C-alpha cells in the first residue's frame, strides 16, 4: 500500500467517518437528556452549590474554577506569556486546561501534553510535532502511557505558539491535565489486528470530539481516564481506567463490558459490572457516567475526588441506577460473555501480520520513550515509504508503523535500523516503563528514566530472561507509570544513608499485572537505595529462573 495512495486514504477516512456517525447515533437516549433531568447549564457550579449547601468547604482549586472557568482564561495565558512569565500555584493548575504545565523548579519551562485520541497520528502530524519540538521546545518528545506525546523545555513566551501550531495540525490539547478527561486510549492495532472484536477507532474519535465540544465536561472534580479495549495483541490496560470498556462476545454480538473506577495508584482496578454497551452507545454511556460523577464527586477534598470514592460510598448498583436515570434508558445487562483472546505480552514490539492479507506492522522500540525531532521525521519517512503513512502510539511508550507489505518489511526494518532504532528487545527491556522522573517532574523522588535504562543495561549484561516481564518505575504516588501493575514495580523513595545523607531509591514491589494477570503488586522491600537496586532485582530474577522457570514471574512471586 503506497503512502501516496490518496484515494485509498480517503476511502479509509470516509469509512471511519461513517463509523463515527454510527458511534454518535447509537440506540440510547440523547446525551444528558435522561430522567435525571439532564445537566443544568453550568453543571460544575451546580455541583459546587450542592457541596456548599451540605455544609462543605470548597477546595481552593474548586473556588478558582468557580471564580472564572479555566477555559475562559486563555487570554490570561497569552498575556502572561507575553510578559515572559510562568503561572504558579493555582494559576499553574488552571493553565493545564489548555494543555500547558509549568514544571518548575525541576525545569523552568512549560511541558505541553498533547491529545492524540487512541494514539493515531498521520506522518504530516508527526513531522509538524517534530518542528514544534525543535523550534519551541527541547527538540524531542516523550511517549506517555496514554498513547500520547509530551513536548518539554518550552519557554514561557512560546507556550501559546505551541498550542496554536498544534491546532494547525488538528491536535487540540484542551484538558490534558488537571481536573479533566485525559487522552482516550485504545488498542494501537485497532483495525489491523486479526484478533480484535471491535475496531475502536471511530468510537474513540467520536468520544474525543464529544468531550472537546462539551463544556460541562471540563468541570469535573478531578482527573478522569477512559480506555477501550477492542481485543487484539497489544494490551491497553483498560482496567486501570475510571471507565474501562472491554470487548466481549454476547451470543454472536460484539459488545463492550463496562468496568468502573480503576485507579491503580490507589490500588484499585476497574470494577466489573454486568452492563454491556453496544459500540454505538459508548459516547452516550460515557457522557452519562461523567455527568453523574460531575454532580456527585467530592469538591471539598481532592484526595477523595476520584470516581472510585463515589463508587466506594454508593456501591455499583446505586451508581448504575443513577447512570440509567441520566441516560433515560436501561443499560443492557449480560452475565455471560466470551472475552477476546488475551493480548500477547510484549506484543507491542516486533513484526506481526495484520488482518489485511499480505500486510504487517512493526513495533519500534523507543529507548526511555524519547524520540528526537530527527527520529520523528525519520520514522515519518519510513511510514510514508513503506506503509500507509500511519503512526500508532502505544500505552507501552513506543510506536507501531502499520500497513507494510510483507515483501517490503526487510527494507522498512533496515530504514528503522538506520535511525539507530530497533524492533526487538530482551524480555526485560521490552516491558520497561518509566515516568518522567526527577529530571522533569518536581514530584519525583528518583531519576526514573535514567535508572530504568541503567537497570536494563545491568540485567541484559548478566541474565537472559526466558519469559517477558514488565518493569514499571514511577517517581511518586501519582503513579503515572503504574508501578502496582508491574511484575516488578518500583516507586521512588528517598533513602537515608548515614546520619545526614539521603540518596535516591525505590520501594520494591513484585507480582503485579493487568487484564488476565490482574493483580496489585505487593511491597517486598521498602527504601532500596538506587545503587543496591540492580543486584537485588538480578537476584530475584535468578531465583525465579533457577527455582521455577516453568512458572510466570508473577506466579513465582
Ligand atoms: Fe511526576 Fe509522579 Fe507522574 Fe512520575 S509519577 S511523572 S514523578 S507525577
């Protein structure tokens, strides 16, 4: 399939567009128009009024949101940038509604978190992002655990320009931080995976635009994550999200099983419900869930303001009743359903056949999830020359290039290798996930990305691990790298050494997993100094391989 096959691309687009129309049409009542009375004109203010009426005291963040809606503060963002200033305190939080994060004192700069629904990018967009990163930022992007990219080292004066130029590319980073719905994630192999039950792309696109165009949904009590797993080789970790859709078969019909309240940083996976949602109803069901949360989430204590805490207080049956009242329709229920085949562990790297005969995709490994502008342009060239011009970001902090004819894959591999990148990794390196760490995030106790790279080098030089494992390093309790679902999960910790020395280190957890391996990792050694960590992990892996190589690492630990 040639990259410049315009009519083919256009047909694909039209197909996707029509599927999006179907996704919006659905079979349930109109969004927000149910028996619950629908959302009032300003749902956030109504929820705050209700909290005050109950004798609650709004948090300073809620008060600031109430004083002036953060989406109405763009002119302030521009004016501050023109003065060469960064926002601080609550202003820093409010600026995140526009996708800009001041990340001082670690970096005296903005970070911009993009919004790339499902992680699907065109090569035109990737080249444009490379130019923005080079001309307005540090010259690279980081792939995040939400099929997304971040640009760092943006001077204050360049902040608005980054947002405007992203807009020119069709990338609108509204609400990518703070109390908003984050980038929607789904399988990066959607539409090409032989094992998928539902192609999630049109649903993700429709949901993305519904969120962007619904002002009420920028008034949540706290952040909110949504993920759709349509089935297939690459895990999307949907059960770590506030709303988790997992494709199942009921009779002969492919539907999404609804899960709610995943937040692994608080040691909770999404709770399975008996509700199943037709693909065409996903947007409406999400809207109803969001509105129930919006009206009932805690506005007085940010530590308790996530969906999980509404579910803890109400229980699932009451919450689902409220969702049905909001929808004005009953959710479909089905106890028995057949799940899709489980994903391949480390299915996000390597060369794999697509469901389209003769086509393959290649999962490219990105060391510490960072791509220089030069490599972004190089990868875009590979996708144009050998594929269809499609780039697919994964939640595993790497990317796929799809639609490469099998006979041209060796050339594509050579072109990837010429960029200094590969598509194979050891069973240690293939599942290595690290958050930004203290090189770019003020909350981090340790330099996670550097330590991840050092740990992989150390282990690969000393042991050949025979089964894929996942190692997650996260810098603080925000758990951006989801340490509780790693086979080995590390969370940054300051470790005392001697009387007045403090060194970087980690709390060491083992045995976590998601999906069919769903389990919260358990703490086995708190406060391991960084220079003692690598041998300790090596010993753990050696013990597993010597004592019980037939078991998975999770079962061994
Ligand atoms: Fe920063 Fe903590 Fe997220 Fe790491 S987990 S990027 S340290 S907020």
